[in-house]
């Protein structure tokens, strides 16, 4: 029989933080280097702010919907059609 697994907030943090850091380390410097040129020093600051904002939003959503998965509460917040579209993007990502 399959068990419906749930993860705690700490486990979610251990999954989200390395993912966000790895994405930032791999994508931001190359994209920003094309546009920033001499102002490249600002990109880690902007990237860190965006990353921390993402983690904060995920944490707050987890607090508001503690027993739901991100796919379930995206449908609840955005409506059925848009929520399913966002859920599809989550799955493909």
C-alpha cells in the first residue's frame, strides 16, 4: 500500500535553498554579464535579493497552506485553469 508522504518546513527548506542557490550560480552570471558589463558587481546583490524573496514567499505559502502541496494551493490561489497551467510549469521545471 502506498503511503502519502508529507514533508516538514525544514525538509522543504533543505530542498529549496540549494536549488535556488544552484540556479543562481549557474544562470545569473552569464545572463547578467551580457547586459551589465562594468556593473557586474551588482548582480550578486540583485540575485541574492531575488533568491531570498523566493524562499520567503515559499515559506509564507507553506505557512498559509500547511497541508497542501504547491500544486494544490496554486489551484486554490489562482483558480482552476491558471492553477493547472502553473502546476504544469512546476512539473516541467
